[in-house]
């Protein structure tokens, strides 16, 4: 059995949905298939925009934007439906789901009430609609296909807009669901954005986590491999829009890939790696636009050179300094607790005996945040460095000191204890030129 996950670029138009169905059709010739799909291009963004309009209680603008989204799906559905199918109920199902969504928008706008629970329900509709469209296209190839909602078998614990999987309970639900599915005769198309808890409250995955759902489904179904279909042929050593000749990796080790997967979130989310590594099952990254091209295989493989470099220009470093910090236990805890309350994630953390530094995205930084930090303790000195570039190196084994010698002035560094990564923070006027220069120098060490 194989699990195939298709991102939004694979279902963004009628043509791409049909191409995706052909890929699924070819895969079905060899073994049983389960498919996981994302929403069509920018549909989830449109739903978020509509939710923002709902909170302003403007029903006219809400319905105007909703009708554009509705017409987009109905046009694609009518283009997909094959006249040879004498009894096609998918259009009726699609229309019913769209009517349900419209009723929700009217209801919450008139009531002037949009709770997290209702917002979670609204945002899930993008995947419901795309899964119906993909099933239509698969059925046009005379293979039975039905769409299924992830809420049927994924159970979580947490709040409506954040989550984590309850593995034991989800596995039981998946087993019960599978008893009613004949994979030899049918290709299930599964949404990925929605869970339930045991009290039937709704939960959402974060954005770009559909490949993690694919890996969960693979785990629960005990499939042989995962294929992540996206819009690139390979995973590369650097951004090909900046570096002219990046290295194309045919194979990557699980742990190395997990280190830089987050920056490749549209290709592969790092949580995908964990269940795959646990069972030593390969993950393939393939291109929907070029299905016959080579691919990257993520597996248990040893290698001894650098794999990837990336630069992120939008960083702020906060350096907390206090000589009395030695042997104290609360400093890091309270800072991270404050960031957690503000829903701000840190990119990097480095410590000494009397100071520690964190980096965050520039968009999360504000004077108000600094004021909250200053109230944690009297005489708490904070040095702030803005407009900093973060250079991330990921490798299996390479000389950190050699790489550090390429920089004239370093503001902060952080290195993984297992020598899989090095992060360097610098001031930089031309990050693209720096990336190209570093890529050329470092890959000469290979």
C-alpha cells in the first residue's frame, strides 16, 4: 500500500486535477492507493479573508467573496464531469457543501459571533471541496473513488486552532474506518485539515501540514511508503532562484532532512519525517508538473558533506544579560513562557553563564514585547539587534571552524550537538550575493 499526498499546486486548476488523477491512476496499477489532498490554490486564504470580513459584520462583502469562491469550484467541477458518467452525484454533493458553507457565513454574520470553533469549521471546507473534485477526476478514469473527511478517524487533544495527534485512539478509528473500505476496488481521497476530540469539538491542523497527515495515515494503515507530490523535481542544496547551480539530492538522511524541512514546508513538513524514520520507510518528493522526472528519496542513508544553505533576512536577536543569572533557573523559563503567551516561536537560542540570546522573526518584534520582557526582573539588560540575517547550514559532518572563517563579523552562532547543523547570524547588505558566495566556497569542501 502507498500513501500519496498532493499539495495545493497539484489541484490548483482543472488541468492539474486531471494530471493528478492520471498520476494516481498509474500508481494504482501497481498497488493499493490512499490519497491525501490540500485545498485548491489560495482557497484557504480566501476563507481566512472571509472570516475577517465576518468579524466586521459586513454580510454583502462576505457573500460577494464567497460567491467568487463558490463559482470557482462549480466551474472546475463542471469541466471535470465526464458526459459518459450516466449518474454523477458529485456535483450535487459539491453544491450541498457550498450551501452549507454559505449558511454558516450568513448565520455568524447576522449573529455577530465568530468563535474559534466556527472558524475552524469554516477553514476546513477548502479540503472538503478539493477532495470532491479530485474524486470526480479519478472516477472519470473509471476507477471508483470517494472523498473522506479526516475527522472520521483522526482524534486529537488541544484547542480548536491548534492540536496534536492522539495516536492510540486515532489508530483505532482508522482501523474501524478501513474495515468498510475495499482498497482493491476504490481509491479513498482524504482531507487533512480537521480533527475531532472525544467531545466532538473541532480542531485544525496548522497550515502546510498535510504531508504530516499523509505520514500519520501511512503509519495507521501500515503502508509501504509516502509520496509527497509538489511543484519541484528535487530537494536542493539552496534556493534555485538565487543560486545558479544548486546540488540536486537524490537521497537524503532522515535526520538531515528534518533539520531543514521547515524552510521547505511547502514541500515537506518536518513532522513527516518522525513516523517515517521510526519505521524506516522511505519518503519520496515528486513533481506533479513533471511526473517522469527524478525525485528525492528520504531514507536512512549515510553521507559526509553539506546538504543545504539558506539565508533568512527577517530576524531580530534579543540578548538577555545579567551576571546574577548563574545558577538561577527562572531566566530562560520566564522568557519562553512570555513568548508562548504571545504565540511567538523562537528560531534559535544560544546561552552562556551570564546571558542568553534568542532570535525571532522581525514581524513578531515590537516595543511592547520589549516592555513585557523588561518587567520580568529589575536590572535585566536586553541588547536588541535588528535587521539580522540568519544563515543556516545543514550537513552530516563538516568542519564548523572552516565555515566560520568565511565571516568577518558574527553576532551569534548556534550549533547542534550532533554536528548536523550550524546557524550563523550576521549583518548583511546583500544576502543573495552572500548566499551564492558561501554556496560556492562550502561545496568546495565536499
